[in-house]
């Protein structure tokens, strides 16, 4: 019967911990991406087109006398 060395057992535990952290990071990034795309933020991305939402309203800049 083959027994793993104590060092290999500790490394396996750390590797599983790192796997869990990386998977959690991937889930967070994927979740943020899904929320951004479904909320319409994707359509407001930088695509070299004038966005009406960023054009200042001219009526707000008029000086009343």
C-alpha cells in the first residue's frame, strides 16, 4: 500500500484552497459581467459613438437675467 508523504498532503490541501479562491474569483467576475450586460450597461460602452446621456443640457447653462 502506498502512503503519501506528509508534505504532499499539505500541498494538496493548499492546492484545493487555491482552487476554491480562484473559482470564487471567476464566479464574482462572471456575476458582475452578467449584471452589467443585463442592466444595459453594455450598450453604454465606449464604441466611438456620441452618447446622448453625456451631452450637457443647454437649457441648464443659460444665464437668467
